[in-house]
C-alpha cells in the first residue's frame, strides 16, 4: 500500500532528523535531493509536504499547543502561513 510506504519513509526521515548533530548534513541532503527532482515533483513536495506542515505548526501556535522545544518553529510557521495561505501551488 502506497500510503503505508509513504508513512514509513516519513517516519524514517523524522527519526534520522531527530539525531543530535548532523543537522547540516541533513539540510544539505534534503536540498541536494530536492534540486535534482523534476520541477513538478518539487512543486508537489511544497504543496503536499511543506505547506501542510506549516499549516499544522501555525495551528499549534494559534492554539498555544507548543513548548520551548518547538516554539520558534510554530511562531515562524504562523508568520509564513499568514503570508502564504492564499498561495496557489497547482499541479502542472
């Protein structure tokens, strides 16, 4: 099932990102892989992964469902969401 495979891949990615140290390597790896993807895939990644994550963190900020570990992320997401919530990211 594709959904289960996708969830497994996301869990693996999140577990790897949770490791102490290696943040720079993770950032570089994501950027390198993303830039080599087809432009439609880049847009889909933004539409289907990045924007929903921003929206979720912005909602957590609005409901004050955060602590010091993710406060800065929720605040930034709220600012981005306020600006980008009307952005269109069509499938082309």
